[in-house]
């Protein structure tokens, strides 16, 4: 590794997935891990193996499948977590154990450890991890609010115990750029042995400064950035991978650091993460937002036509955005669909193409022109064949004379059931029909509709988030019929909740990890 190489550590599948409602299925996690590996991410934090059987299985399989990325699992500062983590990551060509403990005064109070007791715990657990694995990352959680002397002391202990990477988390998104750089610089200057390990930066975006803080940490000497695709993560999210990587590329003149990321893969993975997590990317999000490269104003368009550099600091192709192309229609064949999908970053197998082609034809029958965004929405809305609940048919009566009424047939565990229910509007009536056919206590937390393209025949993308017993899941669907898309999204979220009902190990759940149990 050269002096100016910055490692990219992606935690979409751990810190990102920890975001309430962002749960991904096993297959989705494998797919995202494959895309991260392909795009050149150096380290993939694949999950929190002790959290559930599902997390353990996903981390183990990702470890087996990874081609070049190091595969990392998270573990709290106790032997049981670390052993479980090792069991999952050990299958990787290059495994890493990441163990952490909250070191600030507020976090020390949770396990009720004195400074000395915590220091001893850090020594013991890092030593234990290092006896299992050569590649150990240690994090003092809430580092940016930890007393400086104590931070230096525990970092030194972790280095002496064998940690090869020290990550400095800004857990609550509290720091600011100058402070972020100074903190890393101070640790490098003061802590014995600091020159033999890599410092990482892990920022949250509560004050909107995660990207700036991460880049500043690099200026201070950090050589690993921890980040997620689309900035996915709890609360305001984590540092967005696409932002730090593109900032380092575009402003190489003032930040002369290199990453190994193939930036042309950014758009595709951004879309896939949005689709599988159910967290849409805001339109004006830097790099990957729908409007990031759109120039609406006349002055901008005129300038762009004369010379793209007048208003563009990077080319759309640099992040994998194909130029505008002609829409498909109902006469387009399989070859045209395959070519278009590949242009959009989806390399479909023959079976996938078969399935997408059927849905594309169905859409093209209802919609004259099928645009790129329609196809992307179509991919995001695909339903696994083995779902417990499937929509067979529905019909809704709506209009000025209420109450609105929905008749619906669902297949539930292989058996068809039909009902007719009323509601306050067509969506409410349809959701009441689902509730009548599938007994559940889940509460609706979010219902969001957006148009994929323009025009009255545009598809609507609907996101539905449900909560049951503290577990949250999201479903997403797209259709030219908003009520159908709503029902499919609702059923998608319900299927995910059902799949998760029995998977968490008692006492552990990634969505509400208890930091108390560190023994
Ligand atoms: O934000 C944080 O402190 C974390 C740690 C577990 C590294 O995600
Ligand atoms: Zn975090």
C-alpha cells in the first residue's frame, strides 16, 4: 500500500442495514456484497455475526464468495461475540475481526466499567481476537467525545494487543472537519506504535458533515474511510461512499489520495441498494441523486451544449450514468431489453431476462414509452418467487361516493383467500383487505409514493414500512396503478417481517443491539 492510498471500508451491510427498516434478505446481501467486491471496495463489513442466525449465515457466505475484498464482521468486546465473528469470517481469503467498545464517559457508564476496568477489557478482547485472526480492527465507539488522554491510552493498549487498524468513530456525528483532522493527527503524533497501524475514520452525518469530516481525517493521516452506499445508516446515515470517492477523484489536485474504486459502478450499486433497502435516494443527493446531473435552467443548458465543463465538474459516465437514450416500447424485443439493461448496469442471466421481459411487456402494454427509470423501477420491484403471501388479483372501486371498496385475492402459504373490504380511500380499503386476509399486528410506519417519470401513465414507486414487535421492514413496488403498487409494497414488507419473525437469537437483534452485554 502506497503512502497516499486510502482504503475504502464499506459498511452498508452492517451499519447501513442497522438503519430501522433497511433490512435486506440473505440473497440481497450476497448480491450487494458481490457488487461491492466487483467495484473494488477494499474491506466489506458484512454484518454482525452474533446478532442473529441470519447475520451469521450472510457473513459466512459472503466470506466464502468474496474474490478480492477483505471480509469483516463486527463483534462487541466479549469473547463470545469475537468467537462467533471469527467462525463467520474465517472462510474468507482475507478475514478481519472488528471489535469495539464505547469509550466516552457516557458509554463507559453503560457496562458500568471504570477507566481501568475498560482498559483491561480492551487488552483482553483485542488479544483474544488477534490470537484468532491476523487482521484485527478495534474501535473506541464515540471516540470524538472521549477524553483525549484516555483515548490515547486505550488506542495504545489496542495497538500493543495486536490491532492492525484503529478506527476512530464519530458515532453521533458530532465532530467538525478541522477537529476531525486534528484528532487523527494528535493520535498519530502521541500514541506509541501509531506509525505501524492504519487509522480509519468512521463518520455519521447528523450535522451533515460526514463527508467533510472523513476527508479531513484523511488530511490528518487516516488511510481508511468507512462509509456506506447512498450514505445509508441510522438517523442521518453514514459517510456516503460515492461522495468521498468522487471528491478524492475530482479534487485530486488538492487531495492527492487514491482509492481502488471503479467509479463507473457507482450508479448501479446505488440503485440496487436503494431498491433492496427500500430507502429512496433523495433527488438532489450529491453524485447519485436523480437531479445530480440534470440541468434545467436555460442558462445552464445553453452552457452545457457549448461546453459540458461549464457546469459539470465530472462526467455522468464517470459514475456509470449512461447518456440519454431512446425509450423502449411494446415492440422492443429481448435483445433490445438485454442491451438496455446492461447499459443501465444490470447484467441479467437468461432466467432473469425471461422474468424481466414478461414484466416489461406487461408494462409496455400499459405505457407507450418505457424509459430507463421505468426499467430501474421494474428491477427494484421484483418479488422473490418463494414469498409466503402473493397478490393474485384485486379490484378497487373509488370515486366521490364513499366508502371505497377493495376486493382482493391473496395466496397465503399456497392457499387462495378472497375478501372485500371498505376504507377511507382506495389505498386504505386495499390495505384493510390485506389485513383481513393475513392476520398480523404490524403497524404502518411509512407510506410514500413518487412518480418514476412524467405523464399520467407514469409508474408510481411506493415504499411501505411496517413495524411489529420492534422489528421494522420495508417493501417497495412500482406500477402504473398506484393502488396495485401500494398493495405489492405492503405485501413485500409483510413478507419480510414474516421471514424475520423467528430469526433473531434471543437477546440479540441488529436493529436494537444491546451495548450493555459486553461480558
Ligand atoms: O458508529 C459507530 O461507532 C459504529 C461502531 C460500531 C464502529 O458503528
Ligand atoms: Zn457507525
